[in-house]
């Protein structure tokens, strides 16, 4: 599975301090390599009520979440947003 970041996710990632960026990148690589194992755990949850079918949330740390989508035809994990738990679901442009 390939890992790809949306422009918004890259912008979100840059808002974190360098040690958190390293942690987030490592956790997302781990998710990409082990998605089949993690998708049944509490760390990964399929989101309901979104406009896309294969959209999920991944718990990176206690207060950090990543929203991502699985694109089947390319077997690609597209990271949509990265942020604090309290604000990750807000739709800021």
C-alpha cells in the first residue's frame, strides 16, 4: 500500500513541532504497512456520514488524529487531515 498526503494534510503536519512531526510520520508509515491488522482495532475507525465510502480515522496519540481514505484501484492510503482531536473534524479551508 502506498502512502500519499493531501495538500491540506501537509499543511496540517507543518503546524506541529518537529518531534510530533516525526511521531506522526512514523505512525502513518506503520498504519500503511499494517492496515489490515489495524482496521479491526480501536485505533482505526470507519467514519459514518461522510461523502466518501472508505474514509477512516486513525488515533496517532492521545490528542492527535489523522483522517484518511483508502483508494482501492491504486491501493493507496490518502491522508486527508492531521490535527488535534478537538478540531480535526472542523472543515477549515
